C-alpha cells in the first residue's frame, strides 16, 4: 500500500510540473524553430518573409530557453549557432533561400508544426501557448 501511495504521489508531482512549465512542450520548440527560420530567411531574402521584424531571433531564443529550461545566454549561444548555420552559404544553396519561392517553401516547412500561417503570426501563437504556463515573451 505504501508503494502505491509513493508512486501515485510521484506521478502527481510529475503531472503537476508538466502542467506549469513550458519545458518539453513541443509546441514551444516548434514555434522557436519557426521563428529562427524566419529570422534567417529575413537576413538572406527579406522579400520572402512578408512582414519584417527584429523579434524573430529574439523570440526564438526566449522560446528555446523556455523549452529547455536553461539560462538566456545558453539559449542565445545555441540559437545563434543554428542561425549562423542556416545563413551559411552551404545552407542557403541547399535550401534555395536566394529564390523567393524556395525561401517561402522553407518557411512553410517550419510553420507546419505551428498554428501560424506566416512569420508575423508566430509571436501571437507563442504568447497564446506560453500563457498556459504564466509566461510571455
């Protein structure tokens, strides 16, 4: 009987933690990656992004931080490294980012796991998801 109580208490604690923290929420991660892609494409081919924003990379870093539950500097280093990879010449060529059509297709692939239909909507949906955890960008 004691083991069942301990197991139940443990599972309840895990469940409560999962409900109050964005850590491990794949929606947060998907929004982070989509925002990162929008920031990278905006640098390479702004015409493909639609609404330009200084927030895409910043939001990506903050969402990544929430997802991994790490400090801002670690999240910034990781996301900046990914940004540099995406904006590197090899990735630009591989993803056809110089072409507006190719760049838009690349953005669409990153948005597919989010509710956003375009880069400018990512922040709105990120705030919506984060509000469940009492967090915001």
